[in-house]
C-alpha cells in the first residue's frame, strides 16, 4: 500500500514541531537536532510544493519537493536527526513515483533507525510503594530509591513477568521503546526482555540531548542509575549507539566491568574515541555494587579523577583487567 501522506504530514505527526504558530514568513522554529543546538535556531517551512529546513547555527539547509523520488542527503540527515518516522517518510516517496516507474526505493541505513515506540503489556502497572513492599526492598537493596525511576510491576498471574521489577526504557523524546524485567527472586534468570530489537535503545537516552561536560556510559540500567549515566543494555556498541553517543558533545566515559565483556566494551569504546575511567572500587565487579558498598559520592569522585584517553587508557586497561 502506498501512503497518501505528504512529508509535511509525516513531520507534523512526528511531534518535532513546538505547537506554536509559525512566524509571519511561515517558519516553524525548532531547536536543531542536526547540530543538537540548545537554542531555537532551526526551522521547517511547508509549501504546497514541498518542505524546507534551515538551521542558522550549523547551516544545514535541506529542501524536498513532493515530486522527488528520493531525499537529498541533507534532508535525510534532517529526518534521521529529528527522529522523524523514516518508514512513513519513505512512504511519501513511494506515492510520488509509484505511478511513473518501478525503480527501487532509495537505500536507507537500517542500523541507524530509531527503535519504534511501543506500549507496555496491559498486565503491567506502575509500582505502588504502599502495596509492593517486596519490590521496594529490592530497589533499596540495590542502593537506589523508589523515586529513581518509573518502575512497573506485573499482575501476579502473569507467568512471564510476575516477580519481576519492570524497567521501562524511553527514547530522548520520552516515548517508550523497550522494557526489561529484573527478577526479585534469587533462583531465576536475572533479566527477562521482550522480543524486540534493543540495538537502537539507550537507557536514559535523554541525557545525550543535554549539555554536560561528560556522561558515564554503562552496560546495564542499575549501573546507570547508580551514577546518573546512560546504559546500552549490553557490552557492545551498535552503530546506532555510537551515532547517538556522538551527539553528546562532552566526554563519554566508560568504566570497564572487570570481566571479559567489560574488556571488550572498553576496547570498542577506545576505538570510538571515548574515555575510560579506573576508579578504585576494591573487589566490586560493577558500579552498582561499588555505590552500594562505598556510596555514590566516593564512586563518582573516583571516576572523574581516574579518566584516561588513548594510549594511556589502553595501558591502564591492560593492568586493570590483569589484576582482577
Ligand atoms: Zn543546526
């Protein structure tokens, strides 16, 4: 089926516009997602013949005519940077040339597509601290407060998700894109995840769209919550992870877990030009454990004091992993 939508409609439906009326010249002003600007210096303009975009900060200029068969590189950059629904945007292209030829649609780099938004299963509902004491105890045993995240739990009859603390994961627009369930019972598989692609999911994704000097990049959500960092839900960076992390201008700091996966993740991080840190956390295997043991203040201070880059980081990594 070919879409009858226009690119203008796709952009309007994707929620990137502010909702304020356009300027007298017809510009819908926005913060530019291409350069991740902190000021409103970009704008979309909609004409009967197509769509224009311009940013006064990075100079990105993109034009798309409704009759075009493909997006220009600049418009493609605008679409992906703003997280505009690429499938829907491509649908508008199909309708433009479907009547004329059977030429294949332009190739899109699937690896850089954002995760689609989802809804939690109806069996899940927000954790209520008054009622769900077992879950509260679990969260506190991990050194975290109940208010540190929007936790969910499942109804007891749900065989797949009962007795699991549900961790919803949102994209940088606060839309749900993934969730995980951490068992609070000892003798079970620790994490359970739905059958969804997680290579384009980042826990605390929003932090990458803020302006800070540094961000700590972790494997898992408990580590990330312990040090106010982000997590890639594993120990390997996807192309999407790297692209999103690089939108953050400050330092990306990885504290290698003292195991083989942690070592591999650190090597990938070095390859990407990120920083490593080697806090003195005794025999603790990860940051969450360290924060439970020594407190957040100490661990964060240790991280920032031991940041290293390049060859020095590589050298310290070899010592760090040999000593564990
Ligand atoms: Zn810009």
